[in-house]
C-alpha cells in the first residue's frame, strides 16, 4: 500500500513535518511494510518556506533587517537553485515579533520585508515567491517600498515617516532611486485573502483591530490607505486597490501588485505546484491530510480542502486527521472519506498543544487498526 501523508501544520503545536512524522509513526505500528511518502504542506502563510525547503532543497539566508518597530532582528528566507527566493513577510514584520503592548498599526512598518527582497535581488533572484500572512503592519507596503529605494513626500516636501498613518499626508511619489532590478523580477504572491485595500472589508477595518488598532485608528488608517491608492493612481500606477487580495498583510498585497507587477495566486496552489502534489496523489493508494482545526472554511483555499479535492478528482480515498473538527457531518460528507479529531480528552489548551504529537500518533494508529480490521474481515 502506498500512503501519501500531506498535512498542514497544527498552529501553535506542530510543524507540518512533525504532523507527517506523527501520522507515519501511528500507521507504521499497523502497516509496517507500507510505502510512505511524507509531504508537509502549507497555504502560503507561516511555514511555507520550510515546506518548500523540505521538498525542493535550497539554502537558507540569514539577514539582519528591521522589525515592525524598526529594531534590528535576524530574519531568514529560502534560496532555491532556479534563481527563486521564497520570503515569508512574517519573518520581518510578523505580529509575533511584538508584545501585545507594542502593537500599533499607526506606526508599524514593513521596511524589513523590503530589506529581505533587496537581499534576494543581490543574490541574483529572478523570481520571488512571497507568502503573505501574520503581519503586524497596516502601512500598505510603504516601509517595504522605502527599503527598495522609493521616496514618499508630504505637501511640504518632507519625507514621510514610517507607518500607515503617515500615508494620510502623502502628496508625491519619487521612484527615481528605486532598486534597479525590481521590475526585471517576477513576483508571485501566495495569498488566500480576498479583501480589497479599503472600505468595510478592507485591510484596516478587518485586520486593524487584531494589530492593536482602536476604532478611531482604524478609520484613520482606512482614509490613509485610500489616500495612498489615490496618489499612486495620479502618478500613473495601476489602480489595484479593489483587486482581491490588495488588503492582504495590511495592504502589502496592494503595494506588490501596484509597484512590483506582482501576480497574486492561491497560497495552496502555489505550494502544490512547487512540490508536484498532484503527481504524488496520482501515485498513492491512500492520502492522509489534516490541519489544526477542520471546519467549513477548510474548503476555501486551505490545505486539507485542497488536497481532498485533488484526491477526489483522482479517485483516491482521503482521510483527515485534525486537532479539532467543527460541524463534522457537513465537512465529512462533502470532502473526506474519514475525518477524525485527535484530541484524546478534555484538558487545558496548553496541555493539548503539548500532547499534540502523541494525540495525532494515537489517532493515526487507531485509524490504521480499523482499516486492518476491515481488511481481515472481508
């Protein structure tokens, strides 16, 4: 039996490769002679670089960049052999880099993302895959563009400061010192967020509060980002503010489309293509996937839902092992042959995270034992 194990990470508890190993360990206790392929997956957010490194190799590059509050930190990105760089923006401007007291979307900056891009360009990258997700910023890529040589001025001719609120005073954009290699580079943005830049479903309103923004700050930021889009259009740049994904990562999607001619695509599809997922599925007898929480949103660009669709298209059975499962009957009947939550008992969330590996392993073993029992009794 050829078994493909291709889960996403379990947030705050297990990396995708750890989930693979736990499932494989449980199944091997029953099917020791099966042929196992471990293929950790991601949907373009945190962990995408690690998944691609596992599947494709490459080398990691550590770079000292500025964090969202312009403090030096060490971030890393992945360089692949085909002059491709893989950058996760959370490495440089992630929400996890700040304490809850430090969160302030008025001033946080994406400058470090631009520094990572500049370093990748200096390494000869001709194609840059950028994973959007987990940002602490709401500056629509202002900081990133500054780090790449662009200059922004207010109506008095003074350079703008860092942070999304500064965009409220934007009057002029100067690209004369923009990085020379920027427009010769292909940018592919892995993004499953469909929000526009501004408005009731825009970056500021939807994501600003989780980044520390009050209702007054959110309103200010929404106007500031709209100002950025307006001035950009006046300077001859394409009008990208209403394109799906423009509001991703505090408006970084907008900046990458507008100033870098980036193409936004499904994060899952980007990773699936890179690791040749469909070929692995076609070669397997059984597919096992999973994620930390399986619910009705799993079909909307998430790993487990995407894998189930490919498995069904290829006529292959698919099992989902998850931390928790919401609305089991709906999820199971529409996507999977078997759905199984892995939590073994009611406990504190910290203990559940701590026991995640053993819980997934035990669940996988029990599923394998049920399959074996079915085989023995037919």
